[in-house]
């Protein structure tokens, strides 16, 4: 089913996007502009645009993926409006099985995954990082949103230590996040965090911070056990994919 005609640009960014060549429907969907920073498949790409001293990211998808782009734009708008650290969507377009979204750049473009794997992280920095990630995930869930892909690689670390979240194409929004979805997000983070950079004590600290001061020790133990079980299943699933030669999967050890 082709997408309905969708075209919106935030007034505050219209002039900058026009100068970048994406100020209209056709420009958003097809203009050869900016620098390609991600081209995962022939029908998906992300480009970096510079205009009026600002950096933007243009995500394009062809085919059925248009629903994901429109959904992500709506999710980002909701979360940005709630003050949660995500990119602001400033333009969205969909037409004839193609979709595009432009979002603002986040402060810092280093993933937390790259930071903790590439160089040693001091214990104070580990604790601060764990606290910041716990606060972000707690805020997401409090807003009724579960990410579904809450991996270290989808967390962006700024120079000041703040953490933002990206890739909301599969996220879900409800009045209240079900426990199994809470466990899934926590397990995705646990699975993607190498054992050598996060001790059991640090993981427990993270869980206490996420659950809040009112959580009992019994509640925390039950939650931790559920997260470990789900994390183990995610790892086993990823290992099977690796064994089959799936190049889109990697496992941090």
C-alpha cells in the first residue's frame, strides 16, 4: 500500500532547508544533497546536511519502510515535546512508496558503545554514564514509550557527558509500558554492554537508579533476574545469526 501524501516542514527551519535543497516535497524525497553517512541497503540512506550554521540529518526510505519513517517522526515529535533528549524532527515527506525525514543534529556524534569499547572508562565515569542512561530510559518509559532496540549503539554521548537516544523506528507508545517491554529494553542494553566494561555491581547500580528509590530489594531482584534471562535469549539468538553468516549482527563480548 503506497503512503498517503505527507509533507510538513517546521517554519523555523524552512529557510535553512530551502538553502540546503530540501525545502519542498521533491527535494526531501529525491535531491542529491549533503554527505551520505549511512547507506545500509539500496533502499535506505542517511545524509548529513549543513545549512545556516546548523547540521541536519536526512533519512530516506523506499518501499514499505515509509511507515517506519513517518512513525519515527511522530515519535520524535512527541518525545521532544516532553523534554526527552532526542533529535527534533523538522521535516517529513511521504509519496509514492518513498518517505523522508529531516531531524536536527544531536550534541555529540559518538555512540556510548564506541566510547566504552574504544578506550578504558574510569569507574567514576562508568557510574555517571550508567546514571544518565538509567534516567533517560526511565523518562522514556514514564512517557509511555518503549524503544524495542535500546542498545548501546543507539545512545549518543555528548562532550558534556549527556546522553541522547536515536532510532525510534520500531518504538511503541502506550498509556503505560507493559512489564515485558520494560524487561526487553533493559535486556537489550544489558546484552549490548560488554562484561569487561560493566561489572555486576555497576549493572545493579544502574537497575536501582532506573527503578527509583521506592523499589524494594525484592522487586529489584526479580527484575534483575528477568533481565538476565531475556538478555541471555537475545545473545543466543544473535549467536545463531552470526553462525549463519548474518553480517547485520554483532555481539559485544
